[in-house]
C-alpha cells in the first residue's frame, strides 16, 4: 500500500494552482473537470509517479469551520520538507509570502509556518535536522 493522492482544501482552485506552482515550485499534474470544480493536482517536479496533492474545493459545509479553527489556533494543515528552512523562508518572503511563524528550532528540526493564500497554514520543515 502507498499514498498516491492527498488533499488540501482550497477556497479558489485557480489561485491555489498559481500559488502552489509559481510560488512553491510544484508542477501541475492533472486538471480534469469534475462537476462545478476540477480534479486539480500538483506534485514534485521530476517525480512523475510521486504523491500528488489534490487542490480540493472547500465547498463542503464542514470545511470552513474546520480550516478556520486550524488557522485561528495556528495549526498547519500539512507539512512540506525542504533542505534548509532558513533558505526557503527567505525565498518565500522575497516572493511576498506571509509567515505566521518564522524559522524556529523544534528539537531536532527547524520549522516555519506560512499562509497558502487559499485558506490554510502550511509548515515547512528541514530534512537536514
């Protein structure tokens, strides 16, 4: 068994696609009409068989209270690995990304948290430790 697709709720699929590709550097994988929305995924460039992140519309009534509660409490919805948090933090700051937590040492790793502009907080964590 393996993970193929995981989801993140977004309040605007077009805005999410722009942010996750242009700013974060993922590449678009799938864009298929699905009713009034799209099956819209991104993934790590060059990892054609890697995990895809579904930019899922936040239209279900349970989504808004859930994501709003996470943001209000400062809890990231998901986490992405980077080589050096400080370097990625500066790169994203230069692109205008809003951080709610600057690089902070957490035991053996360093993390930072930012807004993805479409309703979520995202954590980055270094892989170097």
